[in-house]
C-alpha cells in the first residue's frame, strides 16, 4: 500500500510539473525557461555584431584605419589614376561626387560600379556621397527633373509633404549607387544678408526648421540613404560665405542653445546618424579655432551637451575658410584631434595624400592616439554595417523612374 501511495504521489507530481512548465512557457518563460533558438533575445545578435566590428578593427593596419577617416573628391567623369590610388593605396573610406563628375545617368552608374570593382580588394565598402538638397544645390545632370527648394517645403510646413520630400530625395539617389547625402540643411535663415543659406533653409523659425527637418531626415532614412545634416552649429546668421573666407559670429553658447542649436538637438533626439560641422569662428566660445577644429564645439557641445554619439563630418577642408588660415593637412589633423570622424577633402589632388601622410605622422609622434582613431573607425564601420553597404555593382531598373517620382511629388506640392 505504501509503495502504491508513493507511485501515485510521483505521478501527481509529474502531472503538476508538466502543467506548470506548459503554463510558464505560454507566459514567455518568466521563470527562466529558455526560448527556442529563433526567439532568443536580439541582444545576442547585437553582441556578435559588436565583436565582429572590433575584431575587424583589431586586424586593420594603421594606414587602413586612417583611410577610413577621409572622404575624398576627385576630378573627371571616369575612373582616373588618382582615384584608383586613393582607393587601392590609401584605403579612403568614401568619395564625394560633384557636377564635374556627372555627365548623365548611365555614365554615373558605370563610374560608381567601376569604383566598386576597384574597391573589391578592400573588405570595407565605400561611402558614395553627394550634395543633393533640392532647389539650387543639385549635382544631377539637366536631364533629371529638379526638386523644389527647402524653403518651399518649409512654407508648406506639412509632415507628410516633408517626409515625402525626403523619401523622393533618397529614391532619386539610390538607383545611382549613392548611399550618403549631405542634407537636409538645418540652418535657420535668420539673416537676410546671408550669402550662402537663404532658400536652402526650411525657414527662419527654429521650431519650423526642427519639425520639417526631422520629417525630411526620416524620409531619407526610409530609403536606406544616410542623411548628414548641416551646418553645425548653424550657418544661418553669417554674412560671409565660408567657401570664400572664415565667417565669425559673436554669439555665446547660451545664445546658440536658445536658437541655432534647436534643430540639431531635435535631430539628435530623433536619432540622426551624421552631422556636418561648419567652418565658422565663434570667438565667445573658442577664440582661436573655427567649429571644425574646436574641441569645445565638437566634444564639449556636440558630444557631451547634446549627447550626439553618431558620425561627425567636416565641411570641405579645401574651402577658403580653411585654406586662407591653415594648411589643409593641419586643418584635417586639428579636426580629428578635436573629435571629428571623417574629413571632407574635395579639391586638389595632392591634398588627400598630404592629409593622410600628416595623420600617419601625427600617430607616430604621439599627436594623435591610435585608440582615438579606433573609436572613430568603429563609428564609421558601425554605420556602414547599419546601412548594409557593400561592394556589389548596382544595376537598378528604377533609374528610369527618377523623373516620374519627382514630377509626381512636384505635382502634389502644387495642389
């Protein structure tokens, strides 16, 4: 009898345990029961990704790391020896296209594919970047229908229109093989004497610029194009074009925080991936260096105060604001020392090589720590992975639809 009772008790215990396991499994395993492999937490995938990025950096030579910090311009509409050298010998991380590089759609696609083929010897894909804002800032050939200016979008001040503008902009770039756009402009057009911003801005009100800007960014991101907002901390109140010489603004940090920085803070809050820093001197903040070379502005304000942990790019380091006051290579080095990640070197075939050699020299003599370069490269590789960049040639059948989607958007805007 005692044996039978023990058997009965064991059977009942088994039933209760089985029922309990089923019940807890249905509740999602809140007693620590392991989920099936396909339902494992995403954090595990994230850990693997992080390890792979760091492993790649650990296996990179210093010259490969330095190359990732450079976005270079080039001459001509075909694959020249200079560009091949930048890629194969100096391992540049990206290229920027101007009108001088673009004849028509087929030539542009062929050129980007040729560059990708050259880069196939490198394991890290390239950034293909371009200024394409709509309005008067466009690098596309005349055969491509234009988009309206930012001001036109700002005047509408409609979330859907703003989002669709960004989406159309991204969809115009993607079939060519571009993966990064310098836009939207988050400057506030607050000075009617400004020679360079004007209708490139969404408006003169910081809240309007913020709201429209965030929608445009989201539209661009929806097409898997990297949006680089500009020109931090704000170019809207200048009376000097930084392409010509160095603008100076007599504003304090508090004044910037209450006006110019509002759109950038909103973009950061909404997870913008990349920010371009302007060549503007703010003597009340940094008496000696413009924003692009100021640790106070990049590290203290942008990184620490505004909590931006994404990619920081310079404006073109061959602009008058830089070359009239510094050498290009010293300006590039100072930008990197001050917290920047990618320096744009758009003009002059020797400037890219001089800058890379100067960075290497700085690492060798202790002016720039390799561990700091590793952090910059990590951010770059992480973003390239996030947007699934690759070296695969692109043959996008939607290239013929660029004008159709642009006309469709422009027509809706008129209604």
